[in-house]
C-alpha cells in the first residue's frame, strides 16, 4: 500500500491506496468515510513508486520512474486520459512529489524542486518556479504547506519552503545539532528521526536525538525547533525521554506522544507546561508512562473460523509505521488507527490539581472532565483545602474572562462599522475550556450543596470562593449563584450570616435577589426590609418597590416613596385606589383619593379623573361613603 495525507474542507485526513498488479487489476482508495473512497483501474506500466490524489480527488498523480510523473483527470466532463511530465533538470532523479493545491504540484529531485501548475484541460504542466539545491530527502507538512529539504553531506542543514496559491517562498534554513560529527563526513540525519507537526498553531520540526555513548547523555530526547513563517528557526524545547531504544512520534490534541518499543509504553508531553533551563524549555513527561489501550481484531479470510474469538492486536509491533499527526499503521495486520488521548484517567494520574487543570484546559474535549475534576475535588477531601479550590477556580475563570473579553471586543468592532481594525477581528471560538457560571452551577455547585455529610460552613466557603474568583476577574456574578448561597444559608438557619452578607454587600444587589428575599419574610421577617433596601439601592427598581409595598397594604408608604423619587405625577391612580379599597380603611381611601384629585387639579386644572384612568368605580364608592356634597366641596375647593 501507498499512504498519503490530503487536505479537504480545512481538515486533514488520510487515504490509503492499495495497488494490485501495477493498477491493472484495480486500485482501491480508502478514506475515513465513504465519500473519500474510490476504486478504479489503470494500465500496468511498471512498479508504482508514489501515487497521490490532489485535493478533492480531482487529479491523480503516479510516479513510476525517477524521471517523470503521470497524471490522470478525475474531474467530471474532462477527458479521462493519462498524460506525463518529465522533470526539467537534466540528470536529476525525482525523489517524490507533493500536491500543494488541487492543481499545483511540486517535484522534489536530488538536485532541487520544481513547482508546477497542472492544466487539466490542456493535459500539460506549467512551470511556476524552481530552485536548485542538493537534496538528500524531503518531508512535507500539508496542514501548513511547508516542504522541508535535507541538504549538505551530513543532511542536518534543513531548507524549508512555503507554498501558497501559485507562489513558493524560500524560508530561512537552519541546522540540526547532531550529538557527534562523524569523520569522514557522511549522511548522519535520517528522515526517520525527523517529524514536522503543528502544535498550538505553531509549526515545529521535531528531532529524535538518540542516546550517544560519547557524550554520556542520560538518555534520548526529542528536540523541538520552532519554524516561523518569517524569521529564523530556533531550538525552543527539549523533551527528556530518560531511556534509550527505538522510538516513534505522534502529535495528538497538541500533545507530543513518544512511543517506546521495548517497554511497550508511551510518554506524553505538553510543551505549554514548561520548566526553563536557560534559554530552553525542558520537559519531563506530564503523566507516568502508559501503554496504548489494548485492541482485539476480528479475523477474516479463509483461515478464520466463523466462531473464532477476536485476537489481541500486537501493540508496539516492529511492523508499525507512524505518520503525523496521529496515524499508526500495522503493516502485518493491515490496520490503520487514529491515536486518541483519553482524558478521564488523568484524574488519578496527575495529583496536583493545579497542573491537572492546566493540562485539561488545553485539551479539545475537556469540559465534562474538568467539571468531574471539580466535583471530585469538592467531594473527596480537597474541599478542606480552600487554597487548592481557589487555584482551580481562578484557572477556570481566567479562561472564561479571556473569552468574554474577546467576545466583547468583537461585538464593539462590529458595532463600530466596517473599518480596517474591525475587519481584522474574528468572532472568538468558544472552546470546551470555557467553563461558565451556568456549567459550574448545573454540574458542580448545586450538587455539592446537596451532599450529605459535608459541613455547611465548608459549603458556604466553597460557594463564596467561587464568587470571590469571579469578582477578581471582574466577571458579573449571575443571580442564581447568589440564590444558591442564600438558600444554603436559610436551609441551615444561618440568618446572621445572611444579614452580614447583605449588609456588607458581599452579595451584589439585583432584582431577582430582592424578590428572593421577599419570599423569605415568613421565615426571616427582616428579609422584607432587606429586600426594600436593596431595591432602593438599585435605583432602577421603583416600580418593584411600589408593588412590594402595595402587596403589604402599605399604601401610604408606597405613596411617600413614589413622591420621594419624583415619580408621583406618572403613577397609576387606580393601582393606589385599588390597594386602598382592599385595606377596608375608609379614611386611608379618602386620603389617597384626595391626593390624586389634587394631582389632577395641579396637572389639568380639573379634579376629575380622565376616562382612560378607569377610576369610575372608585368615584362612585367615594360618593357612596362620603356623599355627593363631599365631592362637590372638593370640586369647589
């Protein structure tokens, strides 16, 4: 089989070619789904050295000799005819080729590279650019469209090239530091010891530096060279393997995974968890060495019995081929695997909750695991250590705040209209690492408050620690968190603490909170006044204060309040008259009725009520109780 990485719809996936009899008896192309799978036949013109589809499976390229590459159109309505192209450099041998676009290809020869545009309608190639350079071997990263060439006699000087639509750019070359220089000089750096991968959106060249007896090094290590689009490539990270032997590299979810064959285990490194050693970041494994999860294979073919049980797959086999970023192929068993990292077991492998949180927050599918860490932390003993709880909450809320700030900046940029600055803003992507207040409330805190056997003081301390962390990052606290605090206090009859929290504004004022306090009046009478004080401090809750007072039949108090804030000219007379009637206090009704008649006289020069105020019922009641003469006297006054 021949293997190829290809890019489609911004995501990378693999397809595998199975070529039988040079293609005469069939070529089967398998991808991760049915859409990327295809089968066809081609003439047997010799051994296939390399076979690759361009992006979108539009053009097939096949190399059978060291001088030329054959092409076949797979574009609908185009002739399905083969055409060939020879490399332009005389006496050069083609080492291989890479598709950089659906119709752009680069030939890599031992004397340089040739960048072409494929014209499928004319069945020919147009040379866009070429570069003469001695080449030992090459490596291509399709995700970044960067080609790496090994040059010089020892092969440790690497020359990268970057490709974009119809353009080829020469990047700064750099040198891989070899542990020992052979004499006489010979090819010392193999492509087996080099991998190219994107880690945290940055391109790195990874060099597997084996143990050297001459330097008395403690073991092998992986050296990471950061390769920027512009500027020089620098050695930035060293991963200590602390052992010797045969290794292979993968990159999964921004983690470097180093497979060690003899111990049948894998080491995981996170370059964001760094320890400085001078100018370099030196890394030890994040977790203890772990083996890949066992897998059983169902036997097929004539030798397999129908009832035969699946057999275990041979892990860390010598027949394994590892491809970037996360592919493992077993040549002997005919299987291709995608390597994945299971996050849930890390809860018990990394005891330091702060480091564990740093590790999890950078992973792709981390939300539910992080929430389970928080629940476990509060349930299994760390609840007594508030410093650990505080550290975890702060790490979560720092990521939460960064997302909120980015969202706000994007909103402001969009509202300001199109400009050069606003066009550079992209809507921030909300990753699973953003654990908001709703997540914490639903999956952690509400359940924690219901746990039996946990002291109420600990529960209150944890809730207040989370609120403290939100305040520290200037994140507005949602009212349901305050409600959770109040309900917990009331449940344990901690009214003195509730009073203190409100008195010293530990719990921020809000209308929902004031309404909750009102509902507690039967249990804690002072809650009524605390609620009114909170509503008054809000200064935007005048209507709510009036409703509260009227519901308590404090009609005069409501009228005095509405006059104190200067809103008495706009309030509904009927609302107050209704409340006064419900008290069965005729003198109170008389006072309220007279107040609004005087308001009518001051505003309109007439004591009567407009029809739209719907006060006819109350006027009739006033006549019935106090007589027609009382109404006339008021009109004449």
